[in-house]
């Protein structure tokens, strides 16, 4: 019974129960991080959500990183260029957007000319990039040249945002409202999910109302003369900021007015308090939801997906980010354990019987394996077995067989540490303590990491 309770406590420690010790997560050092297509898809969704949240500069940076990925083939790379340009324009960085779109127009994706849809898309990219990179106003009359029920409608948003930054609000609003009323439609991997496209259309419809909020708030601040009037005007302006989040330049200008009139110290405290409250509320919902999903993935031994989930989480407070780093490190250790085991089994095999959580052991050894599971050399046909159905003691035995006595010390420490982490995850406390302690003695890198583990695992 005691051993069972210890196992439960240990699993809680790794899976996210209790308050972890802060430990900064340090990602693996690599010359350039190369992502899988699945990872690119996850991060594309994060970048799109940042844009929709008004974090335009951050969104542009994320889209740019994905655009530079080798795995981002065409026409996906061109769509990432378009989304990066949109984020830059919304952030008020028109010069950077112009440079980016000039590159797209000068080196366009040509597609397969024998496929009409690809030829049409190629021409769309050229026309869009030349217009955004061109000088001066984009006439609202161009809207007649675009299909409002296809991906082409996104051009109207870009043109409207460009006009907005030129101060041509009437011409801008005409294009933005055309996009807001469109039925823009595109594959998810191009412009995001249906829900994200819906929010994008809603955002385009908020420019005009946002400008009115800005004018009212700015006028109140300028008209205020007495201290009480200034205080009231600043309070009004602070409340108006969330209503004009789509307006990058006007939001920045209004914040400068607030700081100047309200007093730098007073305003800073007020804005920080408001942001802190919002950020704490966001993290209080986002982190537990992510940890719950992480726990479900860990229970299915889907360590890589759990790691990607935690890594993509955008938290706002330092306290929550510290907790995220701890869970991120623990999840990565489990993912590394599984990756090493798959690599070893693929290269060297495993001849002993494979015990299952239910049913009789399978004889014949491992034929091959991947992230999803194993294939056992049974006769007459190999038997596929998901990792989650393999007995933990068999997985332990497999990994342990690849740590011979003559293994170089640093490599042995690496293997022992990750096997110890897996042991702790499955509730094998004694092996966890033994293996992680041995790893810490062989490599001081794991000495500090050892302190981040729950006390019952050390």
C-alpha cells in the first residue's frame, strides 16, 4: 500500500501535481532549429492567435521564423510571407512589410502552369505583393478584382491596413469593411482555421470604431486642464485601450498621452496593475488547462506531443512561466527517453519476450518501432503493439539493456538520468532515486537538475 501511494505521489510530481521548484528550461543547443511539419502547423496556429490578440510584432516574428524553415514548401511559404506582411503592417512597420513583399514579387512561386488553380494562386501572390510594396494609396475600386468568397479576400485586409497607416481612413475603411463582410475561405494551413478567419474578419471591422474611441479619448485628454479632469480623462483613455487594440499606431500614441498627462509614475502603476490582473487571470486559466491536456498525453506515452504543447504555451506572468519551464524540462526528459529507446531498438533490436499490460507476453523480440508503438516478430505475421499497452517493466528492461558497463561515462550518465525519469513517471521510486543519483555523480549537469525533482524522487 505504501509503495502504491509513493508511486501515485511520484506520478503527480512528474505529471504536474503540487507546486514545482522553479528551474529555467534551457532548450537543446542547435545551429538552427529545424521543425517537423506537425510542429510547424502547431506554431502557425500560435502565430495566428498572437496576431488576433493584437500582438502584431510578435506574430510577425513567428511567421518569419516559419517562413525560413526548410520544411515550409510552396505555396505555404508564400502564404507565410503574406501573413508576416499583414502583421508588420498592423504593427506599423510598413517599410519592413514593403521589403518583404518586394522579395515575393521579384521571386514569385510560379506553381504548375498546367493546373489552373495553381496558376491563379501564383498570379494572386504577384498582384498582392506588387500592390503592397507599391507607393501610395490603394484605391477601394480594386476590390472588384478579387473573389470575396476565396482566399483572395485577404488582399482587401492588407490594402486596407496599408491605407490606414497612410492616414487615408475613408479609403481604408471601405476596403476593411469589404473584407469584414467577405466569406474568405482557404485551407487551414494557408490562413488558419474557420474560427481564426472569423476573428480576422471581426478584427477588420473594428478599425472604424477603434478610431472613434481613439479620437474621443485623445480629445478628452487634450481638453483636460484641472487635475480632477486629467485624472478622469486618463481613466477614460485607459478603459478605451482594449477597444482599439487593432490600431497599432493610435494605441501607441494614446499611451504616450496617458503617460504625459497622468504622470509617468501614476500611469505606469495603473497600467501595470491592470495588465497584471489580466495576465494573472489569463494564466490562471491557460496553465491548468494545458497541464490537464499534458497529463492526458503523458498517460498515453505521447511525450513528444506533450512537449510541443507545453512549448507552444504563451503565458504572461513570470511565475507561470517558471512553472511552465519546470514542466517543460520534465516533459522533454520523458520525450528524450522515448526517442533514445526508439533509436536503440531500431539499431540493435531486442530479443526478449515483450510483456503487455494485459494478456500473455509476446515472443520473438522487436522487429521495428516508431513513435506510435512496436512490431513484435510473432508468427505468421508481426504483431503491432502500441507503446501504451506495453508493460512498464518491459520498457524499463529494454532501456536498461542499452546501458552496458563499458559505456562511456557521459553517455552512461545521459542514459541513466532519462531512464530514472521514466522510472519515476511509472512509480518506480527506488530505481528513480538510484539512477538519477548515479547520473548526477557522473555528470554535474544533472546535479542541478536533480534539485528540480519532487523531494520523494531524490
